[in-house]
């Protein structure tokens, strides 16, 4: 994968992650955060920290996809990338729950939304940067 395609993938992944984070945490869960657990969050959340974390996540997704797609990868590989990154996301959410008083209901929502977000990013990377080689036949035939 060439640098231009990697940059396009990085931008696409960053946009999807940022947009879905906004939808998840502001639109869908915004009212959930205020009443029950508002005291464990910073009152002055630094947007720079959020944007840096979203950019790092987009970079990880993009570079993994760049490597996976070199060998020829189909949409199944993009979904698998999203699933495995989703599992990593779940591990992080469970760790948060273990060390902070995060309600179980919120944890479940984080897990579901984060998993969907990860699969979506994998699919977007596939669409934006389709592999130049066909996916290998792994059917065993």
C-alpha cells in the first residue's frame, strides 16, 4: 500500500472514529453520563487528548489494514480486523469498569457501541483502500 492510500485510510478512519465517538458519547449516552457518574469525569475535558487518542486509534487500524491488505484481503478480513480491534476495545472497557465506579449498564453499552464502531472502521478501511490483489482462496478446495 502506498503512502497516499495510507493517508487517505488514516483520514477516513479518523473521521469515522471521531463521528461515531460523538454519536455514541454525546448523542446516545450523553444523558447517561450526567446523573449517575458525572463526578468521576473531568469537568473540563481536554479535546486535544480526545483527538489524539482518536488519531492513535485510527493510525493503529490503518497500519494494521495496510499490512493485512498487502497479501490480498477480502471483506471478511476487514470485518475480522474490526472484530479483533473490538475485542481490544472491550478489554479496555472492562478494565475501566474494574478500576472506576462505572455502572454495569453503561459498561454493556460501551461494549456494544465500541464493538460496532470497530467493525465499521474495518469496513470503511476496506472500502477506501481495497486490496490491489485478490483475496487468497482459503476454502481448501
